[in-house]
C-alpha cells in the first residue's frame, strides 16, 4: 500500500472508530533523521493514509522537548521558539498559540502516544519525504541537531504568562487547561460567560472568563500575576498611567454613555480606573486607597463582550447570585491570605441571614444595618440560631458585580476593611439581584460563643 502523507495531520492519542492498518515483517515502516535510523518500541502505523509514529522517538531525536500531561490528556512539543500543543480526541492543534485545524483527532495506541509525522516534523522546520522502495519516511533537517531551548519549558511558559496575563485574552480553553489545569470551580459572570475559578492556592487566586471555548476575561488579586510585565499588585498609580495612558470616563455602548464612578466619596481617592486597550479588551485596575492608591488587583474583559452588555448589570438568576456569593467569599479569603490571616470558614446559617437582609433592603427600599423592624445584625444572627461572642456585618448596594463589591468594601470606611481582615472565624455571604439586575450584598461575620472576646462591629 502506498503511504499518503498529508501536509496537516493529527496526533493520535486514544482508540476511536478510525481503521488502523499496521504493517508487519517485510512491510515494516522505517523512519530516518538525516539518514540515521530511528528505533521505536512501538512500530509506526498508518491511520487513514497518515503515517503515525511514537512521539518521543522522532521528536526527541530532533532535540525537541516532549511533555505529556495526564490530567488534561495533552502533549506539548517545544523546540527553540516553537511550541506545539495537541489534545486527546481533538481536531485542534496549536502552534505558538495559533489554532491549526486537523483532519484526524488525537489518539493513544497500544499504550504509546503516536503523532502524525509530517505535521510536527514540518512545524519544527524539517523536510519529510517517502521512500517507497525502502518503505522509509525520511526526515531531513538543516543544521541538525536542533538545540532545545530550556527557556521554553512549561515553567518558562507559566512564568511568561504570569508577567503578561493580557496574552491570554483570545486563547483557547484547551491551552488554559494546559497551563493552569482543570478549574477548581466554574461560576457564571454577569456577561453570561463562565468564570473558571482557580482558588486552591489563594496566593495565586485567578478567575479566567471562558466563552465559546475562548478566553474573554481575567481577574486576579495575586502578587504573582502581572500585566505588561510590570503592572500588578503594589504597582504605583503613576506607573499605571504611564503604561496605559488616560483612563475612560465612561463606556460608550450603542451611542449611550455609561459613566464610570471611580472616586471614593469619603476622600476623593481613585478606587479603580478603566482603560480601552486598542479596542481589543478593557483593563480595569483596582487601587487600594489605604495603601497610597497602589494596585490591588486587575480585571480584563474582551472588548466585544463588554460592549454587548447593556448597562452595568447582568441578567438576574439564581446561578449568578450564587456565583457572586462564592466569589465574594473567595476574595475575602484571598486578601486575608495576603495579610497572613487564616481563612474564614463558610457558614451557611450566616449566609442565610445575610441573604434575607440583602433581599429585605432591596425589596423595601432601604440601606442600613438595622432593618425596618429595628433588628440589628446581632438580632438577626440570634434569630438565625447562631450563638456568638464576636460578630460583624458589611453591606453594599449597586456594585456592578461581586468583584466590585469586594473591592469597594476594602476601600470604604476602615470598619468594612477591618471586618474582612479581623479575627472572625466564620463568614456567610448573601446577595440579592432585583428584576433589573441591580444587586445588594451582605457579609455576616462571627466568632462562636466559646471565645472570651465580646464585641460587635458594623
């Protein structure tokens, strides 16, 4: 049988309905690199006219670095400045983060990762030909051997994106899962896309927005992640201005201006600024007004995604409400980690008390710690059958999402900030979205009665 080798083929990584023809004995397929025969522990095979070979045998002979990632069922091939990323059972491959559509899905055969020899060999700069008489695939490489650049290791890639998180906007979901792994949780955003939440390491807290398997949003308050190599936690406001220029005063959507209120009413310091980055995405920089207006976190939202949202709020739903509650809880613990404080323990009873107060404020048009029955936060906690020696409450209304509510609390009167950073043990978060999406937020903190400390805070 004459072997036909496609210019673009796929990595084969697991069994499917594709017919596999393996040649034995005199029909065995050989592979050479610059006339040197390559030895394999699994013989090359033909899949639908594509010559498939064990990945390590060929590509490590080309001094390319080959890595297999069991969790995401992916293969990464690195050589100098070339990065090739292939996924099990996927027609998608990525060369330097650019999508290449394949005509055969990825597979594992006989316990070995097999790859289409022409696709990767030519991607690495080799020439591939077929010698019918000797049943040999010949790979010819100029300036052989290649030198593998250690700086292109997965550690390098992770560091690259840590300093340039903006590069991830527009990246495929599969590449995100390769770099960061499977998310710890998936939440809904006000835009309708999914937030992939990475919270197992609070020092590297990260939210990645995914829509149609593509990155459309990012948020982090971690000191480990930066934009443009130098904008991140504790960066000065003047440095941000020098990097991004003038901030926006409003979003312009369908010829309507949506004003951005950015200054803290108590001291006229700037809480956040929004920048339009080349009509590709919006960057929101959050500042800590209690720390000389230095950067405390950042958020990136795809340009079209932001402009497709009418107004500031998302479509009300139970899922969105729950997502805000979980994110606010995470963000409180992430900022506590920054300050070497132990994490709060989630308390669903306190969360129910908080939910009822948020709903009460929204439906009865008031904003206060005491409700219309003159019940204090401490009365409501007691009514919720919570015994405490130390308790507190934060409330907020009208913030655009859970992220903005958290950042506002950290920038408001010190009592709100101190409550988040105080020695409470338990936290419950309750959010209510009205029919327009406008949102009311409550945090209820407490320490059990067995503590000697007797104190109320709100």
